[in-house]
C-alpha cells in the first residue's frame, strides 16, 4: 500500500479548526466582558454570509458525491475535481467555512469570532492544506500542477 492509498494524512477535521477558534474567541470576549453593537445591516450581512457559505459547501459536497470521491481530507482521493466551483477555487469548502464563521461573528456581534478566521486559516494552511497539496501533487502529477497554476487557492 502506497502513501497515496492512505490519503493526505490530515489528522484534524477542518470544521473543528474553525469551530474551536471561534468558540475560544467568543469565550474570551465573554470572559473579558467585551461587547459590540452592530447596525442591523451588518447583522443582516452576517445572515447572508452564512447562507452563502452553506450554499457553497453544499454545492462543493455535491461535486464530491457526483465524482464519487471522498470529501474527508484524511481519506484518499480518486479523482481531481476541477469543474464547477472548483474551477474558481481550489478550496471552496474551506472558503465556505470562512464565510460561515464570518457571518456567525457578524450575526452574534462578535469581533472575536470574525477575527478568529485569521488563526483558523493559518492553522488550516499548516495542518491541512499543505498536506493536501503535497498529496494531490504526488497523486495526480502534472494535471494538478496545471490546475494550481490556473485556479487560485481561495478565490
């Protein structure tokens, strides 16, 4: 069994990274008794970002299902998806996590949750994305290299 048969070796589920960072940030705000008051349109923007993020995640998940490959980053990939939303972003699900977290922060009037994305993205990059990209490069070779040149990581 080769390393490609085992997947990229991701140990932490990416949603857990975002949930943990957001929860810790929210807890720190609560502990410090920091509160913010956002205008109604900012809260509505938060709801829109949540809806956009959920929609993007669902479309991305459907593509994984359609191409019959694993959505879980710790399982092996069977195909390189480079159509649909993946023609515009190499990581649309991670982008969806950022949108949902930002939207949740705006909805809950929590600057901490919004800013937690900074830490979450950094952790995601070093704990997940670097492993995934190395794995996909080894598995798919030149087609993946060309895909990386053509499509940005986020947008």
